[in-house]
C-alpha cells in the first residue's frame, strides 16, 4: 500500500512560450511528456507563429498525450506578454516555464515536487542546477554551479531574503518550479529587460531552494556562456575588449542597460510595501551593486567570488 506522502501528487502546470521554432518545441515537448512525474498540464502559448510546422508538432503531441493544451494568439504580443500568458490560463498548484530551446532530465519535476514535500511552506520556488550547451552544436559545455548561494539559505525576514537574492541572483532562477499562489500574488508585474524585478517580488513572499544536482540544460551562444561563467568565477573577462571602438560601443550599451535595470528594480521595490528605512537600504544596495557590475563589464575584470551559502 502506498504511503500518504506518495499519494500527494499536485497538478503541475508547464508553460511553454513558443514562436516559429518547431524543432525546439518538439524537443521541449519530448522532455515534458517523458517526465517521471505524471500529473501535468502542458500549456503551449504560440505567439502567432506563421511556420506551419509548429502546428504539426503540436497536433502530433496532442494525438499521443491528452495533457497538452494549445493556445495561439491572433497576433504577436511580444515575448514578455506571451511568457506571462501561460500563468493566466494555468490551473495547477505548481507552475514552471519551459523555454522551447532547452532540455530537461526526466526526473526534473518529480525532484522539485519531492523537495517541496520536505521543505517548509515558506519555500515558494525549487530548481536544480543547469548545465549550458552550445545552441549551434548541441554539445554540453563545462559545468559550473550558479546556485550555491541558494543551497542552504533560508530566512523569515523579507528584507534579508531580498538582500540575499539581489546579491546572488542569476537568470535561471526564473525557470524554477513555483508555488502557484506566489506567482498569482505578483501576476500584475510585467517582465522587464532583466529578470530581477520578478525575482524580487517572489523573494518578498518566500524562500528559494536550489538543488545541487544538474536537472536541466540551457541553450546559449558561446559568448553568452563565457560571460555567465565570468559572472560566477570573476577574474579577467575571457572576451575582454581592447579596441577603443569596441569599448565605446560597449560602454554606451552597458550604460543604457544598467540605467533601465536600475529604474525597473527600484519600481519593483516600491511595490513591496516595505518600511521607508528598508526601502532606502535596498535602493542603496541596488545602486551600489549595479554600479560595481557596470564597472566590471566596462573594465573587463571583477573580483573572484567566494561562495558562502548560508
């Protein structure tokens, strides 16, 4: 006879935003339909693709798996709104986004749900480490850990969590498995150019757990991989710019991006209902961290980081 714990199989919604990438969508659907965790609804949000192969892929998988739901927008609404549209129609107790060019181990969702079973209710997101692969060749790139700061950290203080997540955040946190109530609580927030505002909103609600095992694989360009690895390891940037022309072009783009990031993050902080003192502390932290990051990019060097997950 199965234990009561094993009988607890909440519905997990998987949102797949897609646009004109039938081959990538096919791989993603293969990964999701082969998950060892069975109680899923797989929601495809098609951003008005005009490639007929997209619909052929969808129809094939719908013919062999009744858990697949397909929505197609009448017109392209942009990647951000398409990303969010999956949350609006999802009915699960948990939710995850699945990009249509990434890959997952078949144990990924089951591992996350098993972790939730052992964690306090104030943990609102669980993820595994990701390994990057070359999007051109499909070959796995050398692994480096991004989530060590979230292996053991937990706090009952929203401000403490916000400080920790801002200093240690990274893009793949967005691809966690979330408690749906946490996402519903921030459903009015729109994504910006970076993921930090939504991560801030979620961290104000609860804790993040990253499991040290590799559970999925992220497609990147080699230049992006080098930059992401440098963000963790520090030192001299492997693609450090040397010509005046490249430096000027990079500085212009970097200044503009960081200004917009600062504006979006400060706007997100204002929605958190913090005390004037705590809001001021976080604003100062954001400004200082972004300034330091900006300088690191411009000069192609950043101090090596020693992870001390608490």
